[in-house]
């Protein structure tokens, strides 16, 4: 079905077109994030590339390897890695990423740029997952290096909704957000019920995904609870 506004007349078709349009917009966001990160990795000096990111166990260069890996790993390779890790998503991802860390950062950055428009998603997920992955890892790089870290408002809403309202496997373990209410002070976004965790988007994204670096910018009676859960 072609989504042409002058041809869509029934509610079902209109709904399908809205979903398709939203997906296209998300894939555009993903492509933009990949190009920005490609430029960033290509511009960083060696010392910064070898420095520790906010993602435990990974340097900035390792983050580049991970993002390139996602674009070059075949489904069969992912399945084998998941079997070898006995279903542990994080272990599988670390193992697959390790195969790419010996490549030069320039080569990894080129993969991100060349394949920026790739629309693959993991089985059972939509474009929200790769967009969230790019936004989170972008912060993993920028924040410890003292670079400007900001998430565009339209992307921030998608990422925060994904992290707090879906089973964000690989991002947020079960139970971490239970009994907490999150409010973004710079976005007009809120989700959840319970003890309050309040702060800017960047801090919320970092803390929700287990990065302790975001906690200092958060306030509310739920912060001690979240701190204990991610420690």
C-alpha cells in the first residue's frame, strides 16, 4: 500500500501510513546518529580513543568497534554467539565486538558512514532499539571526554519511552525501574509511578541504563534506590 495522503481514506490505512512514516523518521534519526559518531571517531586523537568510556570494560575505540560490528554481523553469527553465551545478551555482544577491536578506528568510522542508512533491526525489535543504542553509546563517549553531550528532543522522547515502557533487553535489567517515577526537567517528559527521580535527559538516560555518572545530576527520593540498584 502506498502512503499517499490524497489516496488514504479509511482509518486502518491511515493508521498503517502513520506507523510507516514514524518508522521512516526513526531510521533517519539513526542514520544521522551514525554519521555524527563516524565524524567524531575520525576526529578523536589516539589518546582519547584509548581512554575508558562510560560503558564498563570498553574504551572509546571499543565503542566504535561495537557500533560497526552491529552493521556487519550476520544473523547466523548472532545466533551462534547467543548459543555460546547461553542466552546472555551482554556476553554475546562483548564476544562479537571483540572480533572487531583490532581494526583501525578510521576503518570503523568508515563502516558507520558507509552503512549509515542500514535499516536492520534485531528480531522482535523496531528502530527504537538501534536508535537507543547509538544515543547511549554516544553519551558513553562524549561525557567522559568532556565533550558537549545533548540528545535532540525528538530522539530523547523515543529513547526514554523505549527504556521505560518496553522490555528493553540488553539496556535495562528487569526490576531496575520498578516503583520509580522519572521526570525530565529539560523536556517535559515523565513516566512511571513511585519515588521520584528527576533531572535532565542526559542524566536520566545514563542512570536508567546503569551509568553511575548520571546520578550526580538527579534529584528526588528515588535516587538512592536507583543508585543502589545500579551499583
